[in-house]
């Protein structure tokens, strides 16, 4: 398990069934967009396949199957190396007196 800002990357045994395969954006699998600056957490689209639930909300878990060694990159964080395999991508949340909220990166 590794974390990059507000994104948690967790190795899993297999991609769950009944997910919708996603299309990359400009050659990238975008795991999370920045809230203000346009920065993003992403993986090279040639290295991974990407899935979400068909009617997933923007902060729902995502899944990637990494086909060859790659890196999760972000403009303000150190890159994270990923070995081939399947991963769950979770946007982290934090507690505040007003209730749970997304961690903002």
C-alpha cells in the first residue's frame, strides 16, 4: 500500500467483475484531478488498463491493471513506482467536525 497526496494505491488480487473500462485522457490514466491548480495523479495509458463502476461518483474507487512497470506521477509529489498487477485506487477522506470530507491535495 502506498499513498501519494490524497490518493491511496492498494495492491489487490484481481479487478472486480462488472466494472466499466475507462478511456485514457491525452495518453494518461487520470486517477485524480487537482481541486484548484489542474494538477493530477496519473499513469501512462500504455502501461495500464483502467476501470470504474458504470455509474461511479467522481470520488469512487477506481481500479487499474498495470501491464508493465510504471509510475504514478503528480506535478507536486515524488513519483511512485508500480509493478505489474492489479490495484484499487482510493481518494482518501478525513474527519472534520462538519463530517467526512475528501483529503485535498
